[in-house]
């Protein structure tokens, strides 16, 4: 869908958030029209309620590593 929208709105960069997971994050990051990506998988209400801050940290670190792998250091490939 983002590829179709980007074809029509050539100068627009997108920040997808719905349905993003660590598993599909690389696919979003490879699209030139995607500026950034967000997702509730990083800091879910369930993790916060449980005080699982180590898991939140792990998930954030994992996301940063994925961005670095796909887009290079600093996230700008």
C-alpha cells in the first residue's frame, strides 16, 4: 500500500505505525518513501503494567539493531 501511495504522492515520506513488528520492520525500512517507523510492540501497555522494563529495553535495542543493519549507522542509507 505504501508503494502505491508513494507513486501518487512522490514528495511525501511516510511514518507507518499500525501492524509494525520486529519481523516486518526491515521491509518497511527498505522503502524509500518511509522516513521512520513506529510500533506499539516496543512499549506495550502489558509490558509497562508488568514493570518489564528490561524487556522494553531489549525490544528497543533490537529495533535499533535492525535499523542499523538495514539503513546503516544513524539510520540513513
